[in-house]
C-alpha cells in the first residue's frame, strides 16, 4: 500500500509532559503494521503547518507551557480551523484540548480564549482529580489515568466521549471528554491510546474513511494488544483506589 498518513503533533516539548508521544507511537505502530507509510510532523513554535494532513494530535502541559505556546497557537488558528472544515480529525488530551476549546477560565478569574475548534469551555478549579478512570464510549470501554483540576462544560448540543464507570471525568455530570464528529477531547491519560487499541483503531478508521482507503487491524498487533489488555485488567481491578492529591 502506497498511502502515506500525515500526523501533526502540536508542541510535543511543551504539551507532552504525560507521555503524550506514546499516543503518536501507538498510532504509528498500528498504521505501519497495516502496511501504511506514516509521516509524523512535530510542530514547534515558529514552524509552519503543512497544508495536507490526516490527523492533529495535541497533549497536556502545565499552565506555564500553555502560555508559552499560546501566541503561536493563535497564529495557527485559521489553518487548524481549515483542517476541521475539511473533516481532519483532532485527538486532544488535557490542556491541549482546552486550548482548542472555546475558553479557559483560570483560578484568578482571568480567561484565555481558545480556538473554538472543540465545543466546550474549561474552568480551572481548586480540587484536583487524581486516579484511574473508566469510560463507556461508542468505541468500547476506555481506561486510563486522570490528573487534572479542570471542569469541562460542553456546549448544549455537544456529546461527551462517554459515560463514566469510574473516575471524575469532566467534573460536570457523569461524563468524560467531548466527541465532535471524528474529533476527540479527553482528560484520560496513561497515555490513553496504547492502553486502548479499540480507540486507536477508531481514530485510524476515521482517517481511512476520509482518505478512501481500507483499514483493518493487523495480526502483528497481537503483542501490543496483549500488553494493553493486561494493563487494562490492572486498572479495572484497582479503579476505586484513592490516590494522594498533590
């Protein structure tokens, strides 16, 4: 298969503090196992974005990192919104997702405007949620780890990624994340994609549908899937464990 899939990862140095490169590694591995060529473009401050991409990935970082990338991200707004208008999926985790949302209200009452690509608003709160999280999603059960102090308020017609079985999620209702067409915003870390092959395959399937090629998970994923299954079993068995708050 001669198809090349282009993945853009935004600010991997600043917004990649929770093993977020692991999400890109999981996507790359499963795409390559399926016989596809993968080009990963790491976008750093001052770079230009390519015009033709298949997926945008952004990860998590502290407020200082968000401020460091903010002006550059705003300068990319038109290009990123053009991607979404062309149905390019976005996978965004933590504060990266918040920057792509409508706004972030900080503890001091000030507000950072988001790009408005994902349909929710974030509010930073004093209480921190730390622990395992399990979510029932359209792609199957998603498990991972949450460590955040944010409340996500979805737009009135927006859909969550899923319904909580364990954990705090959006801290507003028994839901986690946001699902907007083929784009996903989530507070589930871990990193989440290596832990959840079904979710990874669903993202790849959305790329394939848009590009018009066939995708089926390869048999060479067996070891990756087995490791993920064992890790998921541990999380499910310990989902009620209470972690110390920092």
